[in-house]
C-alpha cells in the first residue's frame, strides 16, 4: 500500500494485494481510504462500490 495525500474532497479508493488482512484494511481506512477492495474483485462489484462512494 502506498501512502497518498488526498488534498481535496475527492474520495480515495485503495486497491490492495490479494493477500491483504484486516490489519492492513484498518490502516488504510485510518489513512483516509473510503473503500478497500480485495484484488480479486468482480468488475460489477467494483463499479457498484465506486458508484456508492461517489454518491
């Protein structure tokens, strides 16, 4: 996971490796991520989750 500053109000989506665990997910959320997906995501799931975040 790379650290990235989110200087404006745009949502931050973090994509992680397929071997992520809950600790890494919690760290990403604390760092400002609004969405964490496992690398083996389904395309429809990805679109649905991103649309949910964007409102």
